[in-house]
């Protein structure tokens, strides 16, 4: 059982907020000097001080919903509704810090089984109520914004109570899991049976299996275990026109793979209630190591060599010089200084960090795989930092969101965006996005820090993941980021994907057709019409309203 997440505390990643990963005095000084950050504290606003309009849920609908799923599973009090108002992007968090009004759902529904989800949709169709499927609420693209889309009211359909392991077939290596189960919970249940899913996004502690499927998520070990869509054997979906079950065999030639319509459907085509997952034996051994390469292009060449030589480690992550620098400076002045001196001594001018992590069934397999990776890197000059740095990366790999809380409290504009493109265009696209971000995030003539890493690599190309740290524009914090995001998205459109793994949501919708074409947009709209004729499901996300 998940135990419900305390959504009422969603101004920060954990209830302890900024104190979960406080910034050291050195890190703060360094940030001020680099970005022009002012010496202000901007702590989170208690939810009790945020304004919430009365619920518009019609009483007749509320009574029917309560009769179906239980009085306790229909929540209309402001704290619960606020807790499901939006996701976890910088914009969402700033709104929760009083930056502007939040779109708050009129009620939160917590059905406890898939048939009840189907029943909820029926009632919502009848009363013309918009339904926003809500998993862990970690969307960073406006995927769970409570948009009403012209309907009478809008409810957050929180899947937290669909949290069971339905079945496990060790012979076929398939686990059927209810959609609301959180990743960490799924991993520990699977581990008890000797299996792993191998899906470790940075949002691992909060995000859910249904959310991963709905967004085509990619975890940090995607090079070894694949993206989430590779892990989906089947899905069970509640739609306004009836239940839809997909995936009866490992592969099929029965027309297009309709499972892939459910995967990535972002709550706009149905509510995923169960996912049949392809699981793997839990690794008996694993090893993480770090290397330094000199300069971004050299790092790109290294990762490409690994991808094209089929020698990728399960975790393969290249940080550019800015990201490597920030990681060092935030971890302490002494460490930063001595490592930089050491690397200079080894002739490294532009240190970029390459973290490699392998999982294996035995010591022998681990040795073999590591040797294959290192062989493929032979033509590239690397300096080995060894296991302590690699293992330190692994042990802090979920701490980014905690650090973000501390940065937000100190007045930093901190946000991420991502894309992917082919190897030949990768460095040019990185420069274009960097330029757009730097230009649009300057405050008082001081440039932001724009960092980039590759964490998902393929034979034909790789992802680019940007993180920015800028002094917050106190007069227009939301506008500051929105302008930068728009400029970066314009730079990406037509040259790479608008999103490699964060999904489309509301935020990327204006750029979707540049990627999938008008015909693609029309196909999505037609599928929506077929499964959701009155358009109650997650309005304003993924699919444009009919024009
Ligand atoms: C700090 C941080 C780090 C992140 N790191 C990563 C990362 O490494 N990799 C990555 O891929 N993403 C990452 N994300 C983005 C986010 O975690 C993913 O998109 C994740 O898949 C969302 O899961 P969730 O359960 O929180 O879904 P939610 O945020 O609740 O929902 C996301 C979308 O899916 C829909 N949805 C949710 N559940 C269902 C369901 N059962 N049926 C139908 N639709 C549903 C929602 O309506 C919404 O459109 C990160 C986000 C944050 C805040």
C-alpha cells in the first residue's frame, strides 16, 4: 500500500522543504557571485494562506460520486483541492508561493478499484465534468493543471488508492500493477520477489506507474533498461465509452500497436488503471564510476561511441562543463578547488563529467560489460575519478528536487527543460537552446548558469537536458521563465523533439504540430473523439480542442 502522499504540502518536494538539503554558505556565496542573486529569503507560503474559490461541483454529481466510491473518497475541502492544483514545475511551485492564482479542482476523487474508475467517468460524462487523472502530481508540463475546458466543473481523479500488485508471473517476467502505485513502492514489492523494473527517474519517490505510462517517461538507467514504453506489456484503460484492454502477447502483427496509443496518452484518452510490466531479475552486482573528459564535444563523441558500439553502461550520463562545475561547487569549496587543480595538472581544461553505472547478474558479467564499455572508450582521452564519485552520484541521484526547494527559498529561478535529436545536430541544438536561455534569463546584466547533460543515448542520437539557475526577477518571476521557455522551445521546434520524456501537457502543446504535423494533430483529435466524445478527459493537454 502506498499510503497517501501528503499533497497538502506540495509547495516543496518533502514536508521538510528546504531544510532537507540546505545550501552551504560556500554554495550560496558562489551562486550570488555567478548569477547576481540578491541576499533575500523567499520561503514557501503556507497553503492555508492561499486563496481557493468555492467548489463548483454540482451537489447532484457529488452525491452520485459519493454513493459510488464512498463519501470519504470525494474530497472538497480546500487543502486537499489545493494539493492537486497543478504539478511540480517552477511555474507550479512559484504559483504555490503566491506568484499568481492556481487552477484548483472542484473536488478530489479517490476510487479504490478499476471498475469504480469506469463508474466515475460515466457520472462525469452525465454531468459534463472535466476529469484530470492525477498520479504523483510530478508533471512539469502542466499535465495535471485543473483546466475546466468549458465544462461545468473539474475534478482531480487521484489514483493513489489503486496501489496493488495484481499479479506476478515470474516465468513470463510480467507484473501487473495498479496505476496509482508509486515507483519506489513498486520496486520494493518487486525486489521481494527477486525482480526489478529498472525505472529510476529523478521523480522516483513520488511518481506513479500510471503516470510513467501516460507520459512515456524515461529513467536514469534507460540505456540499460529502456524507456518506460519498452517496459509496458499491456494496459487496462477506463474510457468514457467503456473499458479498453490492450496487450495479450509479447509482440503482435494485428495492425498498429494500439498499446502505444495508451502509452503517452496523458490522461486525454483514458484513465490507465492497470499496467502489465516487463520486469527483470534484480541485479546481484552493480558498479558506478566517474570519468572526466575534456570538453563537451569529446564527451559527445564518447557517448556516441558507446551507443553505436552497443557498449552503453545501464546509466550513461554526460554533464557539460557548467553542470560539472555546479555539482562540484554545491558539494563544497575544498573539494571543488582540489579537484579542479588536479584536473588542470592532468591537462583537462574543460572538465565534463561522465558517470557510468552497470547492473549485472554476477561478478563475471559485470566485469565483462564494464570491459566492453571501457574498450569502446579507448579512442577518447578520459581521466578516471573512480568509484567514490560514481557512487556519490548514485546516492544523491534523487536529491535534486530537495536541493531545488532550498534554491527556491533563496530567490533562485531554477528550472529544467529537455529535448533529443540526432548526433549530427546535437551540439548545434545545444548551443541554440543555451543561447535562447541565456538571453532571456539575464537579470541586471548578469547571465544565468545554463547547464546541460545527456542521460539517454541511442544509436542515432541522444537527449539534451538543460537546468538553469538564474537570479529571480522579483517583479515578474513567472514571465521571466515563460519568456525563456518560449524562446528555447522555438529554438527546438523542427530541429529536435519538443519533449524527450516530460510529455506534452499544456505547456508544449503550441509546438506539438511542428513535430507531428497537422495530420498527426488530426489523428490524435479523431482518436479522442472516438474514446471521449464529449471531451471530459484532461482538457487542454496533448490534444488541441476542436477548432
Ligand atoms: C523533480 C522532478 C524530476 C523529474 N524527473 C524525471 C525523469 O527523470 N524522467 C521522466 O521521465 N520524468 C521526470 N519528471 C517528470 C514526471 O515525474 C514524469 O512525467 C512522471 O511520469 C509523472 O508521473 P506522475 O505519477 O507524477 O504523473 P502526474 O504528474 O500525476 O501526471 C502526469 C500526466 O499523466 C496523466 N496521468 C497520470 N496518471 C494517469 C493514469 N493513471 N491514467 C491516465 N493518465 C494519467 C496526468 O493526467 C498528466 O497528464 C520529473 C519531474 C520532477 C518534478
